[in-house]
């Protein structure tokens, strides 16, 4: 494989995670937000950043199991919604957000 082909595959798989969590590919995000620099992960909430890290691990396992990309997307979407719900309602998450806000004010 060429470096270009490897890059395309990597971006394609990264978009599986983007769609599972954010509902948009990187390209769709850029088209909808031309004024923003970077990518949608740069604008993610604390909760979304926690979930994307978890989804990356799950994604690797699903690839190793030989699951087709469309099925991985469906599975990861279910996981993302469940995790987001749990994390948002977590007391620990609320404490982390309070600490983060205090540090940002300094």
C-alpha cells in the first residue's frame, strides 16, 4: 500500500468514529463550519472527548473481529449514545467539569 492509500483508509476509519459520535464526517463538519479551524474533535465537550477515546478502543476490537464497516458504525453509535447518557448523568463528570471551569478562569 502507498502512503496515500494508508492515509485514505485511516481517514475513512476515523470518520466512522466521527459519525458514530457527532453524526458528521470531518468533511461535513468543515462544510457546515467554514469559520472554524481544526476538526470537530477540537470542539468536542469533555464528555465527547472521553467517549471518543473509548470508541477508538472498541473500534479496534471490532475491526480485529472482522466486522464490516457499516456494522461497526451501527454498533459504535449505540455504544456512543449509551456512554454519553451515562457520562452526562455521572456525578464524577460534573465534578471534573467544575474543576475544569475553575482552571480555565485562572
